[in-house]
C-alpha cells in the first residue's frame, strides 16, 4: 500500500501533457470510446489515460484518484481533463467533446487567473485527502502528527472561504486534538497539565471556527460543541 505522505505529495500538477478521462468505475468502454475517437481525430498526438472513480473509497489509492479528479476540475463523469506541464487547465463533459470544444478548451491554457483556480482546486483536493485519511487509516502517533501538520497548513490559507476553514477546524483539527488528549489521559490514567493544555488547545480551535462566521452551518456546529464541552467540564468539576 502506498504511504499516505506519498499520496498527498502526488496531488500536484501533472508533470507531462496528457488527456485524462475520469469515468465511473464499472462503466463499459463503449460509453466513452466514441468520444475518445473524436478527440483522436482532432488531436492525433494526444496521449490518454483512463482513471476509474468509485462512489465510495475504501483505500488510500482510491481516495487519491478522487482527489486527483478534484484537483483537475472534474465535476461530472465521464469527464475529459486537458493538461500541460503546468497541470490541468480544462475539464470537459465527455458527451460534448468535439474539435470545436477542444479548440476552445485549449485556449484556456493561457487564461488569466489559471494559477489561482489551480491553487483553489489543489486546496480542495488536499482537504479531501485529509478527511479521507482520517477515515481510512489507523491514527498512530506518526499519522496523527502528519494529519495535524497538513491540517495546520491548510488552515493557514486565509484566502480560502471561511466555511472551508471552519470545516477544517471542526472536522479535522478539533478531533485530532481531542484524540491527543485522550491518548495522553490513557497514558497517565489521570488529567495532567499536559492533557489540560491539549484540551484548551482544542477549545481554542472550536472558538476560532465559531468566530470566523457564527451564523454559518459550521459556526453554529462549533458553538454547539463548545457549549457541550463547557457543560461536560462543569459536570466533571462538580463530580470531583
């Protein structure tokens, strides 16, 4: 099995010019053969690869393929992605591919703002891989540290939508810190200054996520979790 760090590193712009066709796993080849023949007629030198995607990922490799599709801008299947050495620059629903649409798509390689769009797609792809990693792997101390580092890097991208940063805090960083707290508690079988510091760090993540946009879905969820935690700590003190 490919290590997760290698999978994360692979979610980068493609290094060679290719046409990537993302399809639903199990789709029969005849469903897309005619459209690919149209592409080959328009661009005989084009190179192709076909990447099947699953509805539900159960391995790191499957999650990587889905993240690649996000990185490349594929929003519907089957989808043909056009790329050069700088990465993907166009994604076309396969049913509408012809010589004219390919010419228009190739013009997007020089579009203004291409790098910004690619960076935003990469951000979403790395978020997807992070959430997949949390669900598909055993959270060893090393894996936990790697996930925290990736999450922190993503959360520092202040130009991203507040909702995306709130989700990272609530879905990733907060549970990772709580897991660190639980692991520390399990070692000493007691609450220690170190576990208290970890809990306070988790609370700070909750409050930051809440305050980014208190009225959003994630802001309300962070507020509710902060209140739940506050009541649990009050009850724990009363029981001491």
